[in-house]
């Protein structure tokens, strides 16, 4: 474990910055209901919560869950480090970088969903100055040879969906550009002919929530999001076409008859406090040492199973964020 260099000083204050890295990743998790009732504890889970630079990894060999869900290999990593660099134009990009990665190889779910390789990767970069909200990148995230019932599933991802870091160290959930992109994505789903009523209700509720965020409400009147807002979206730009009869595509969701719904590249963007990743450490935002930081959680496959099997299975999940104070 390597110690961080001397903490930088906030200009004009004499106060030192400090940073807490936070990254998590796992290969597979879920909860099967039938043909057997069995929880799937997270495989190859790694967690980094530290003020010191660190790098942790975990590997898992060929695994099968009662012949229903299997993979040939998987690995995860989580790391945090302080960097000092300038780009080609001389702009300073010094700060703290947190990286979270999950890789699954040879995935097979009920001989319906298969993939040679699935990679989820999230990296956040908190600047030395005005760095409470990070820049985020998903570079490296991809599917290799994803198939449904032996039919190829073309997937185009938008790895820049979150856009540039908002101006003024503003959280992403207060950034009109980011909120507008999520809003457009959801409206695209609600406009699809034949969209199931339950999926329409979910999308409509998110659209109402975004309107509240745009008005400065921060979702504080919205149930579980009362104090710490969060918003779900997807890195999927397009899917398909898929030649398998009966398959329907609704945005990043694929309906497969007699199997269920598979959601691809789900992204949750939300806020947490320092407290080693726990939002309970903060009662308010805005004062020194109490600002929230955005977190980004990416799940590459989220399967809601029905008919030939029941339950939920999540594949390749990774989370990254961090907290800088004051």
C-alpha cells in the first residue's frame, strides 16, 4: 500500500485538501427463485475505501450455479491514485483518479444469453481545485459477441453519455445538459409502440423526477431519494436488429418471450457523502467538508427472469466515486 504524497493546499487558505477513494466491483450477483430458490452472493467482489493510494484485485475461475448460470472466468479490480499531469495544450489535470473494473468471460445464462466477454469499467477523476464533482469516463466498457438464443445482438454504446464535467463544480444531477440527455432517452422509450404499461409507468415517473431536478427540487420530495438524489439511465445508444422471433427492444431493454427482460449497460448516477462511501455522514451540502460527490454505478446486464427460470441476475457491476474535502 503506497502512501499519498503531501496533500495539496487550497489556494489562499492554507488548508490542505484530503481525498477518500471509493470503488467497488463484482462479477455476478442476483437471486434465483425457480427452478431453485438460491441467492447469488457477489462473485469476486472488491471494495476500496481509503485515503491512501491502493490497488486491489480478485479473480474467479470457471463457475456454474447448478447449471443455470455459468462463466468461464472473471476478475475485478479497484484502484485509487494521485496523478500530476498536463495535457497537450498545457492544461493542468492533476488530481485523484479512482478506477473500478469488472470482466466476465464465457457467460452463459440458461443457454439463452451468452457472451464471450463483458467488460464494465468506470473511472472518476477529481481535480485538485474545484474537484468535489469528478470527471467520469467509461473507456474500455464493451460487449464481445453478445447473443440471444444463438442470434447476434448488435449493441452500440455511448461512452460519453455523461458528457463533460459540469461547470462550476456542479453535480451532474443539477446539470441541464446531463438531465436533458436522460430526458431524451426516456422519451424515446415512452414513444415506442407496444411498450408494456409497467415499463411506461417507470419511464414516466423518471421524467417527472427529472422535471423536479431541473426546477432545483433535487428530488427531495421523492421517497428514497429525499436527501440524496439518484437517477437511472443507460450507456446504450442502439440495439439490434435481432433476428430471433418475438424479441422486442425498448431502449436498452430487450424482451425475450419465455425468458424475461434483459437491460443492458444500466447506469445509476447519484450523490453520496464521504464517510467511507456512506451518505449518512452528511446532513446538508454546501459548507466546507460537507459537500456531496457524485457516484457512478454501471451494470452491464440486469436480467429479470420469468417462465423457464425466475429471479434476477446482474452481470459485471462496477462503481466509482470519491470525496475531496474541504
